[in-house]
């Protein structure tokens, strides 16, 4: 009987810390004894850098453009802790859909029977979440991933991107698509940040899996080309990433979210803006969720 591989997709707006978070999750899972593959689905092909000491690796699409027959060892590379690293890559500049690389790369690795031969416990897809392109919906639409998590800060554009992702999950939920595991709240340092992200989760019928603060430890680690798990294993930030990885490994039940409409989301954001302004002025107002 073939072992069931747990497949996770982590989405997030560009620059939100999605790849940093994903790489630390992968490193923590590997440290805990899991056999993990991190599958970079961003055409920038930088998802696995810190797992590889800052080194880029050949992408699946680039390799396919160079040769007809591709071997697994030409596109899969081991990173820290034995994490298997893959970058799907993107099309030549100005040609085609960047998201197409995801399905091409997945089909190639399935054809090569890589997932079974490596005896993987988990595959984590690191997917760009602010590009309106059908290719980036592949892990959801095609049922490649079972559970989806989104990395979001309390900034409106990050929440806007997360809400759009929820719409995609909702759309494909009745046809075998992946469901939502929850929100990974990142860069939660500013006043009201936790309250804002908690309220967004409540409004969209989901949950916050973990709160990850912005930390100079992460910056220092990445400047060394390393994950925080590797560079600062005893740090508080490494403990937070480890706790997050444990939650994702144990996660079993995902749900269909209830995304807000465009105007609903803008009204919700305006309500929070008014609430923060009022509190800064020392005024007493009701909870922003009721505005």
C-alpha cells in the first residue's frame, strides 16, 4: 500500500514573508524527522534559497527548455536537514503564463515517480498569492494540495490578497479542490495587528494558526543564507516556527472559508481605520467588527 503524502500549499502576497515562513516550516519539520520536499512555485525561483545556503538551483522549466529528457537529480537538490528542494520556474520573459510552470513541474515529477521513490511524508508548495492567473490556482483547483494556508500581515493589501485566495478556494471547494487550514499571521508587532487579523479570520469563518512577529533574528539568518531554524535554533523565533510546523504536521481538517465581497472588505477596513484613529485620539468607540 502506497504511503499517503501530506500535501500543503502556502500562499501569500509577494513580500509578505511567505517563502521565509515556508522554508522555516520545512526546516523545522525535517529537524523533527519528517521527509519533506519544498516545491517553489514562484517564477522568481527563490523559495528554497535559505534551505540551500543562499544558492539558486536549476528550475524545472529552465531544464526542460534545455533538454527533452530530464532526470530527477537534475531538478531536485537536498537542502539543510535533508529537505528536498524543487523550483518550478517560469516561462521565458514576456512569453506565456508564469503559473503554468507549476503544473508542468508537478507532472514531470509524478511521471518520474519521485514522490514515492523519495518516501516523502510531506510536500509543501510555496505559491505566490497576489497574481491573478489560473496557473497559480493549480494546487487548489487540481486538488494537488489537501490543505491551504495563507501568510498575511494586518496590512490591507495582504488581507485583500488573502480574501481573493479564499474566493478561489470557495469556488473549487465543491469539485475536489483544496480547503483552507487557516491564516499564518506574520509581522504581528504593531498595535492592533493581532486584533485586526483575528477579526478578519472571524469575518471569513477561518482561524489563525500562529502569530509570527517580525524579528531581527530572521534578517540576520537570511543574510547568512540560512533559515532561522538552522542559524539560530535556540532563539524565540525558531521556537515559534517550530510550534507552527508542529501545528501544520498535526493539522487534519480544513474548511471552506467565507470571503468578503469587495465592498464588504473595504467597509470592514474603513471601520478598523476609524477605530484606530478614534483610539489614538483617546475616544471610546465600539469594536470595529460591528462598524
